[in-house]
């Protein structure tokens, strides 16, 4: 690979880009001058059925109410109003199936589809406030299902289609979902993998333990055989497709629950992050417009995420559609049928804004620059990065090879919990630095502080601290589903005195005051932008009959950001069969959680490093996994444990 030639420290926008950009520096001043007025102005981007009486009610922290008394319909804002404004013929979605089939769906067609789905869900007896689980690959019906739920005030819980039946059941039970929407199967690298079968397995998983699901609605995608329960299971093409395409949306309160999205916690039990309607859609729309500099009717936008993650919710469904975007949605993997797939899609549709994860950028680097170089990528004018901090080398390669050394890169920091982008360069304003998230967006307030909550000093080499958000924001989570105590403890306890939200990420400020995010500081690993808790993987390993105890850490990985490294102690009865056992354990984790959680390495060790209180010292295991000199071992019961661990790794 040739070295990147352009090694500047910062990259300001060109004068031409800045002149035509949606955002200018005055946004920052307006937001500081009057925060409430600023957010009221952003909320005016939407259609409100009933105006709000108060921008923010923060009288009962950490529970925020935004746009108090305001009423709106989220789906109406994403679809109906564009059709009513005369844009019904504009393509909303260029959908590209993995096998090579494709569909263009206009806003008028999307409205008809969403209306049909809303009519049929009403026929099933679902009412505002009920929960619906969506367990689907990247097919148009997945987006239609989300919008139909939003239209009816049904709270959706999208479960990534790569998750196991166990993970699905856990989420269905926690939210008491009345309906699951799924597909017969999904295409993965040219093969049809069953999905409806996983739903059946999930629903029968606990034997006779009852569940809340009344119906399973199935989209035909791969034509594979599916198990069928008469009366419970329904085909989409026999039901939704036959329903009326006319439906009148009704408005809901700004604080009506829009969706629950489960994210890994430091305990084995996933947390159901709850987002509501008015504030969430306001910030989703505002950030999509300004961070990506999106021009309605001109740009072709592509976010490569999956709807199973928050990025797919905010930057495939709600943000882009509220802004009348024409976007590409792709079903499959980036290397099917070969490594040219993404670049072929960009050429085919003339993609202008491309938003992806650092993991994928590093994978493209590994495949070699000659692959993108074989394509005309000149349509690209803005690049985005999401999911984890991007390393400067990958940043520069991305700009040079994919962005023709001119497209600005927006390196976005946010979380499932924050709902939308919080910290990012603005492409027409910021002189971006490779690898830096730069500064909080206008209207957002973030600080880097030490343990005690004191602001860290600029530019000191040791000025690493914790990232906190010291002001409420419109798209913030409104709690953990069914567990407000856990919500307070997880996010607000550490800086309770100051009333700050603790993001769980380390950060530093450089000499210019620009912010760099350093990654997770708790027991949650970030693998290819997917959050997986160490506890979840440990419990999957201990679920194997041969494992007595397990400790899991995230070790830095050149491609995925973090790789999962596990250390296991076998039971007295277990036979160490070497590689065969390791493969069996890796398969167990894939099956229990997801192939994403499959450990990169598993080491069988005689003992784990523990403190006198019995706590496993994961920090030291991380040192071992990354081949570093060990940190302080004085608190360990037996510091010699490491010799045995080192021997097992050798």
C-alpha cells in the first residue's frame, strides 16, 4: 500500500463547500445565546399538529420532557407531508438486494405501503402503546414496519437479524411484545439463512414459559421452507399487501414512546433504551441536515448501517426520511459477490453522501486501494464515520482514496442512549483533524472531566478524562424500559452531585481544546461498532459444560477496533482437546449471542487474576491480551498467576 501523501494536521473545508453549506458558524452563537430558542427553531423543521407550550421541562432530572404539550405524528413527518408538498414522485429508497435484485420506492409508494401496514396492524387489534418486535434483514418492509408502528403509536423494538433466538426471546419478554414481524429467511453471502425458524425457536425456547406474542407476521424474501403455526403466523403478502392504501395519521404527545432499542449492559441483561417522539425527531432531523449537509432532491445518501442498531434508526429511517432524502438501502455484505460491491452501488446510484464505520474503512484498506480505484467515485462529496473512534491512518486513507482528497469527513460521536449525533465536525465550518470528534454540535454541551468532576486542562499529555454531557438534549433517552433505578444508576450516579450524564467513554482535549474520544471505560466492548458486554460473553462461555469460569476483555484490534479475548478455566471433568475445544467454545458464543460476539482468541488457563475481594482484574488481562508490560499487580491474591497465563498464550 502506498503511503498517503497528504499529512496535514487539519483539513478546513474548501471555500466553495463552505459557501453552499447548510450550516455556518452562526449556529454555535445562536445556540449559546438562547438554548431553548435554538431548539424551538430546530423543532420548526417538523410538522406539529399541536404546538408545544414549553421547550424543556427539566424539573425532575434525570427525566426530561421536551416540547411539552406538543403533538405530532412521526410517520407523517417522514412520509405524508412530502407527498402533500408535491414530492410523491421523488425516490425515497433505492433498495439493492444482496442477490442483485433492486427496487425503487417513491415517497407516494412508501406512503401507500406504510398505510397498508398500519391498517392491517390495526385489524390485528394493536393499540397505541403496545410493543412490536421487528426481527428483519435490510428489506424495505423492515422500514415500512417501523414507520407503520410510529404512525399508530406502537412502540417498536428492532432486534438485529444476526442475533440468536435466545437474544430475541429476552428482548420480546422484556418489552412484552404482542407481535413479531420477520422474514422467512435472509440472504447472507449468496446463501439463504432461516430467520422465521429462529423466531419459533425463541418462542418455544423456555418450554412452557408463556410469552406475550399473539402473532408472527412473515415477509417472503428467500422462499425457503418455514415452520408454520396456524392462527398465529401470517404471511405479509396475504394480509398487509391486501389492505387499503389509505390511512389517516393521528398525532401523539411529544413524549409518546417511539421505540425501545436494547443495548449491552455491564450485567448480562441487555438494557432497553427508551426513546420518545418529538425531541428525538427534532434532533435526528437537525443533525442529519447539518452534519451531512444534505440537500433534498439533489443528494443521494447512503448510510451502510443495519436497522438493528441505533444508526439505522436515526440515520436510515427517521433523520433522512424527515428531510425528504433519496437514499440507498443495501441488504447484504460488502464483499458479495466480491469486494467491489459497495463501489458498484455508489457508481450505480451516484451516491453523494456515504456514512460507514471505521471497521469497514480498515477492511477496505486491507483489501487494497486498487479496488475502489477501479471505480468512478467522483459523485461523493461528504464522508461520514460512526460507531467508534476512527484512527488517523484510516481517516486519511478514507479521505484520499474514497473522497478524492477533497470530501470532508464527519467523524460522529453519539450512542444508542443519546439518540442522535452529539459531537462532530460541521463539514462547511470545521477544520477537521484526523481521528478527532472535534467539538459538540450547536445546542449540545459536553465536557471532559476527571474522577471528581473537575475539568481537565487543555493539551496536557495526561489530560485524559471522562466524557460527560452537562445539559439535557432533545433526543436523549427517557429511561431504561421497566427499570428507572437502573437508568439512574447507570448514567447519572457517577456525577450525581453535578447532575451530569456519564457517557462511559474516555476522552481528551488537545492544546486547541478539540475533543478526542478514547473509547469505552467500562466492561462494554466495541466490536465493529457493536456494543457487546464482557458479562454476556462470559455467561455464554460458562454455559458450556466444560467451563468453570471465564473472563473476557476487549483487546485493540487493527480491523474491528476491539477484538474479544477470553480466558477460561475448565471444570475438573472437562478434557482439554485443544483447538477442537476452542472452536466449540467460539461456536457456543456465536450461537448464544451472535457471530459478532465470537471471540478472536480463547485461552485455557489454570487460574484467573483476582483481587482479595474476588474481583477479576480485567485491566491486567487486557495488558496480557495486548502484549503490554503488566500494570500494578499488588492487589492480587497471587501475582504469579500471570506466568501460567503467559505460558498458555505462548
